[in-house]
C-alpha cells in the first residue's frame, strides 16, 4: 500500500504506529489529516497530537501539518488542545517543522478563523494574493 493510496483504514494506521518506523510514520499524519472526514476526526486529532512530539523532525512536522489538513477537511478542530502545539512548533529547532507550523497556522486562520500565537498573519494575506494571481494567470 503506497503512502497516500486510498483505502487506508484505522487498522492500517495503527499497524504503522505499532511498528514505529519513522520512514513509515511520517505518512500517518498526512493520511489521517487529509482523510479526517472519512475517519473519526477526534481519532485523527489524537494521532497527530501523539506524533507532534516525535523525535524525528519529519514525523513531528507532518503531525503539525496534519492539524491544518483536519481544519481544512473538517472545518473544525479541538483548538484548545491543538493551537498551543502549533504555536510551539513555530519555534521548533528544525526548519521543516517550523515551515509546516506556518502552513498549519495559516489553515487554522483561513478555515476556522483561529489565530495561532506567534504566527505572522500577514503571511495569510500573501497566500491569498498568490492564489488570486495564479487564478488570474490561468484565466479564472
């Protein structure tokens, strides 16, 4: 089963978590985040929360990004628990994690109207401007 192929089940995700291999684990938060509407959203959040403190930066960063995917796909999120995790990740020692935290904070602002402390909200305006410019260049 490829990392982003359709058909992942909760059992598949749990099996990857049980094996604990970071090369596999890094896909889990993306799969559960992008498909949170097909899974139980709260379960998807718990998976990302558990992986948000993982020692491997790819796993940790993707877990943070997974929160943004959940916000986008479900239009709701346990912000009380998750906003502090994203806020903390904005100052993670690893650039990969910080970049994903920026993206997740932007998603929370756009899809939930929630501001993450430490996030530069001007970046969201830049994203909107880039989207509008892309649409114009494509004749949309």
